[in-house]
């Protein structure tokens, strides 16, 4: 339409479009207005005389972000504004845009690097590229384009922390980028953007330290008192990061951080915590953000060696850290882990800087009270408090732990033990293990050292006991196998401890301990959860292949190195059952590892996940096929299998899966070599264990699995066969109809499979009774038919045991 109108009237159209850009209008008007300006510009209908007005509007549109509830609108407006800049590059001669180059180039760079929305960053990058190509007047255009291209701006962390530093190296963009972060991003509604902005300011500080210290820092300090939660949070994070950046710059020239910050700034930093405390801003919904931000501030100011030693401020900081760790259970679950980590990091930095005793100093009273106070908190009825204070004890510097090491290790060991009141406290046990491991790294190892100061011969057994004890934590609750977190932490801690001992005091790695560690890890590497199986495999191979110096007393080291050569295992994806199980099952050939690997495989083969079951079963059968002709190895394997069953009787986690595995092994003829011998000990012992396992059981899954195993055992010869049939007939008279029906169905299949089981003359009658009887009918009717089967097969009828009369 504008193209058909006279020049003056067309210009009126442009004026009307520009009226859309008012902050009384919604984002829809801004979006439509930008698209209209772009199309007018592309067609040459936007006169150069209007450019100053249009550019002013477009610069506002490039940072348009209106908060609505918990999020914001404006990404569509910013994207359309980038389109306008792209269109202008094609529509105008370079000399017409020259007065606006600095403003447009800075705005596009800022949008390409600091916009929250990936589409907007990519649109800004494309618009910048178009301007560089067609206008040729954008400063350092080619250099910026090669770094901030379409793909590079896809990752927001990369944009904020790496690309921004490169672009800020060009002085035309440095201050606009810093000013944008302070004015628009430090107070952004998205917490991730505020955190990235603070880190970006840290990275940009070395470019213009004086500008940051003199202009930016005072503005940030004022913002820390803002009534707006987001502004306050971002400003405190930014103050922390900028202070630390200035400290690092100062140390490079042997100066103090106070050379950059004046006394007023130092005092303002010192007062942040107290002002928030006085205004009760650590409470309520915003309290989580404030605690997190101030803990980061404490950490960075401590690392910056601010001159607060002996000041009451440090006591206030210590109170905040303790209170945060104590009240973690009140924090929302998605923020809990992060707040715990920042509080623990703050504690480490605070202790290392302000509690170190100088020669002749008495030392801080807070430091002396710290360990007894934290040890008392380990017995808290709140799991999260135990997590927090366990992590805190693990993070303490060595000088505070010396003289208290035995107390601390005993306290943490109590946290890692399961008691009836805290069975579900898996996260506390996990953090306790991590703390023990970290303390070992902190205090170091010395065989003959004092047990209250270092890890030595006297206290290493306590550490081993805590770590190895947690390898058998299979706690489950509504969240699933929460014990897996504990086992993962135990494996990592054992690996770190073994590597530390191998490097420093290998004499403390005894043969029986090393064997137990390797066997426990091998068991985890053959279990059913992909992620934990992969972690166990990595730990196992790290311990096996560590060579500076090698871990002593690794059982079957030579065979293991031939089974798991370094060059091959590096390419194995241990998360994939198809790649992991064929390798892990090879350990069954090594007697030391057989029991533990078989225990792990039982859970995998009898599991529920289709891929895990399939590949673990295939790998087990491949191994069994290889030992069929070696009666001695097969005998040893069967004894180990029975030992696993015996040790885990009535432990449903293992026994139900083990019954499923036994069913598979019997059905696939893995023990055919034993069937020739009458009353083979394997069958006799297995029958005894099965009877014990299902005695008085009401677990349908377990009973069904045991029926399948009993039907498979019928292939064995001798008197034991009659005993097996008796057990099956007992199950035909089970109180549960579903078990009676399942037994009848499987016995029918068994009779068809093993033709020598029933005499030919009674076969038809047996099959008829099994198939025609309504096994879910009343028990007296069912038992009559069951007894008929007993007579046909020559098995003694089961006798009802009379119930004792009460009081007799």
C-alpha cells in the first residue's frame, strides 16, 4: 500500500507504524511494528530521514523483555528487531547508516551473545553477518563473525563465558557489553541468566578493571539493597565475582584487592550479610536465593583475602553457613543440592582464610567449637541436616581436622551405618562416604603416623569397614533403589583411597582387603542398573590398569589384563548391556571372582529390563557352553551357585531373580552332565533350598518361579525325582487358585517334555486330569484330583497336618 501512495502519504504510514512502539502497547504491537518496519525498509519505503527515529526504536526492541508472572514475553519482538537490522543492511548505502553503526553493532553483538533465547542469538548473529558483508563498516566484523557464528552462539554458557571475553577484547564493545549485563541481565527473571551474568562480569573485569571498580561496582553495591528479589540476588552474585576477579588481577602485580576497592566499598561488602539479616530476608520464599548468593559471596570474599580476620562479620558468616546446613530440609528439593554445595564451599574458603592460626595467636574460639558442634549435628533426626554437616566435615581444611581425626571418622562412620530409625537415609550415607574419602585426601597417609592426625595403620581398618560395608546397601523406598547412590559413592571412595594408598603407602593395602574391594566392584559391574554397572566397570578397570605404581595384591592380575586389555576396553560402552555382559561374564572363569559375579548376574538375568535380561542371559549361556565338557569346572560352578542361593535365602531381592536364572539354566540343559548320576548332590541340595525358600511364602512371583525350577529339576534321576514331584503336588493343593492353575499348566508341559516320567499306560489319564480339572475350584475337590495324580505316578499322597488346638 505504501508503495502505491505519494511520498508524503507513505511517510505518514511510517509515522503511524512508529506509534506502535510505546510501552503502553503490548508485545504484539511491538512485534508487528518491527515486521512492518523491516518490510518497508526492504522495499525502500523507509526514507533515510526517518532512520534516527527508527534506529532508536529498534535498539529498544533488541532488548525488549516484559515480565509476565513467572516468565517473560518479548523473544518474538527481539527476533523481529534482528530482522529489521538484517533488512536495513540490504536497503541502505553504507554512508546512510554510518552515524548509527556504533549503536547497531553493539546492540547486535549484545543480542548475539547475551540473549536468553537461542533463536534470538542466532537471528542477531545472522543480522550482524549481513551488515558486515553488505555494509563493511561494523568494527572488527570478520573477527567477531568467525567466533560468534550461527553454531557457536547455540550454547548459552559458551556465549556468556567464552565468546563474550573475545568480543570484549575490542574496546568498541567492552563497555556496552558490561553496561548491558549490569542494567539488563543481573536483574533478569531467570536465575540461570543472573548466575551466568555474574560469571561473565568476572571474566570481563580484566579488560577494564578501573571502569569496573569505579563505576560498575558502586552500582552493584546499591542494587544489593534493592527491594526486588531478583535484582538483589544478581547483584550479590556479581559483587562476589567481580571482587574475586579484582583480587586475581591484584595478585598478578603483588598488590592487595583493597588497592582497587576503596574503604567505602569494603565496608559495604562487609555489611551485606548483616543488612539482609536485619531485614529478615533469609526467611520465606526468597530466603533460598539469598542464602545461596551470600554463601557464594562468603566464598569469593574469603578467597579474595578480604581483611576481615577477627571481625564480627566472620562470626555472622559462620552463623549463616551453619543455619543453612541445619535447615536444608526446609529448602525446596530442586535447590537443596546446590545450596548445600555452595554452603560447604563457603565453609572451606572461610576456614582456610580466617581460622588459620598465625604464630603466637590463640586461635579462634569458633574454630575450636566447630567440630564438636558438627559431630553432634550428625545425629540429627533430619536426613538433610546429616547430609549438610557430613559434607561440611569432609570439606574442613587439614589444620582443623588434626587432633580430631578419630572423632570425625567415628562420627561419619555412624552416619554410614544403617539403623532401624534411619533405613531410608540413603543420601546421608552417601554424603558420609564422600566426606570420609575427602578427609583421607585432605589429611594424607602415613603408616606410623598418629591416628588423630593422619590415616595410618591404626585407623585405616575403620575407613575400609565403612566403605566396604556400604557396598551391600540395597535400600529401596518409594524412589526405587536409593541404595545405589550409596554403592556408587562407596565405589568412588574406595577407588580414590586405593589410588592414594598405592601412591603413598602401598603397605596399607593388604591382600584380603584388595581382594574384597575387587570382588565387590566386580559384583556391581554385573548388576542390572546400566549407569551404576558402567561406573563399577570404570572403577574396576582404573584399579586394574593404574600403574604409578600398580595396586598390589590384585587377584588374577595377569588373567584380568589379558581379558581387559587397555587398548580394547577404552572403546567399550559399559552402559550398553550388549557390550558389557560378554566381557563381565568372562570373570566367571576366575575362582576368586566367580561368587560375586554370579551374585550380580543373578539379579540381571532374573531382572525385568528386556535388554539387560537378554544380553546377560546370552552371555551366561555362552560361558556355560564353554564349560560343558569340563566336569570339574561345572561342579565348581554349581557349588558356587548353590552357595549364592544358600547365603541369600529369603532375601527376595536376590532369591526371586536367582530362581528365574536357575529355571533358564535347567531349561537350556546347562546341567545335563549331572542328570546321568542318580540323586546328584546338586539336585538334592537345590531341592532343599527351594523348599526352604517357598516355605510359608505368599509371594506369587516367587512361587511361580519355584514351580518352573522344580519342573526343570525333574530331569534328574533317582529318588530325588519323587521328592520333586511331591513338592509339585503340594503346590497343586496350594490355598491360592492362581498358584494351583500355574502349577497344573507347568506340570502338563513337564510331562510332555520328559516322556520317561510317566508310564505309557497311565499317560493319557494323567494328561486328562491335568487339563480337564478346574484347578481354581474348591480345595477339597482339587485335592481329590491331586491325590488321584499321586496314585497314578506312584508318589505318596500329601497328608494334612492337623492344626494344634489352642490351650492344649
